[in-house]
C-alpha cells in the first residue's frame, strides 16, 4: 500500500469521525440546552438571543427541593426526594421482575416450543402493539375494585405486565442465537435443565440481558399516563411532578422545569454509561462474533 493510499484512508477516517461528531452534537444539543437553562436565572432564560455565556446559579436546583412561601418567607420541602425515590423503586422493581419472569419464559419458548408456539408469541406481542391509553379504563376500574389505586404493589404489577412482552421477545432472540452443542454436552455430563439454564445459557447472554434492562428502564422511567391516573400522593413519580410544576401565577418557571428534567435524566444516563459495553454487545448479538 502506497503512502498516498494510507493518507487517503486516514483522511476518510477523520471525515467519518467529524461527521459522527456533528450528528452527535446535533442530537445532544436539546439536552445541553435544558442543562444550561437549569443553571440560568429567569432573566437569562428569557433573554433573546440565547445566552450561552452567563453567570451560573444553583437557585433552580434549590427550588426543586425547597419552596419559599411568599407570605411568611419560610422554606418548605417540595417532596421531590420522595417522588425521585418512587420513580427509582417502582421502575427498578418492575423492570427486574419483568426481566426475571421474562427470561424464564423466553428460555421455555426457545428450548421447549409448544404446538402453535409462534401464535402464543404473537399474542404476547400484541399486548404491546396497542397504545396504553386504550386499556386505561378497564385497568382503572380493576385498580378501584381491588384497592390498588395509589399503591406500590399496583403500579409495580402493572409496569411488570407491560414490560413482560418486550422482555420475552428480546431475551428469546438471544437464547435462539446460542450454540446448542454446548448445552447438549453439559446434559451428557449429567447437568440438569436448571443447571444448564443457570450455568451455561445465562452467562452467554449477559450482554443481551443488559440491553433488555436498559431499554425497559427507559420505557418505564418515562411512563406518564398510568403514573398520572393510578398513583397517589405517596407513590407519585417524577414525570407527574414535572407536569404539576407547569403553570402558576408567574407562568412557566423554565429554570425550575429545566432543573427537574436535568435531575430526572441523570439515573438513565448513569445506567446507560455503566452498561454501555454490554449494551453494544447486546444490540449486535448474533451478528458480530468475538
């Protein structure tokens, strides 16, 4: 290979890198705009043209946790810590339950197919095809009948049910891509089905489980309709609280809203970055061999 060809390949690589960087910045700019607005005063936020150089302030983040009374001037807690805990507890519990149940079901569908297996899988998938708002009336009635409205058990069970179809289909595809010769060899050595599932199959699809976990967390973390109608004051999640902050006598407090959204996206960003290697391997499972 000549020096000119090496140079042209290097220039092409730099061009692709710059193009990818430009697209990434374009997609990230709305998030960056929200983060910057969280550190601005109300005057800086409403200034036109937009100010990218300003004196940062933490007042908006303080307002997330404490509200100052206009009459007495005393600060009172907003309860955001409680709502943040609710989002993490409800989202984490429902996703883990869906992943555990979905993994077991996916293994059964992959390794012990029944007659009409595809039909059963399609029926499971159809529960995710319809918009959730369509099912809200019967779900609301069932919650009232069984006394689940405003309880952790009710909303966790509901989120688990809605995450199950996604978990089953995702994890089953990873089980289908495994080499079954290794499983047969383990059975010939005397391993039972549970041992084969736990010691042979699961370690090979950790990346797929991580990818499923991340996608399910994002779907659950951002859910609003069910959280609005089926949670109470003690079980309210952050998306509901964000909507409740919009409006008021002074109009929309964009600084407070931006601070809420900035805090809200931190857990998802941390989870995604923590599992980024497994996530990349998970979404390419079966197409790229190590």
